[in-house]
């Protein structure tokens, strides 16, 4: 794993806002082994159906959400589309 460890992972609890989009490890209290989940920045970490507020989350790997990526915010103008078309024509 290339995860750079500092001291120990930052744990998040249900109700806290997701700071960065990515793969998180959900750590349950006793009833279930930890597992990966995807969380999107701005969402809230949910409580568990079984261990409720005892579940904790920490970042396994931060992954930018496609629409949060600087280059993938989507064409906001026709100009961008025209430019892309022109570039494609040029290739052929
Ligand atoms: Zn649980």
C-alpha cells in the first residue's frame, strides 16, 4: 500500500460531514468486520443499522469525484464543445 501514514488515521463518526470523496473503511462495533465504502464530499457519514453511532469511518484512499475534478467540471459553454469538435476533425 502506498498510503502515507502520519500517526494514525483520522476517524469520523456518524453525522460528521465527509471531508474528501474517496474510499473509506467502515469500522463496526463487534457485529461485523470492517469494510470499504464510497463516500462523497459533503455527504454525512451515516449511522449503522446495527451498531448505530458506534460505527467509525476513516479514509482508505481519497478519490476525486468526477464532477469535482478541476478538468471534469463539464462543458459550461458551447465554445468548449466546438473546440473539442474542431480538435477531433484535426485528428482525422
Ligand atoms: Zn455496524
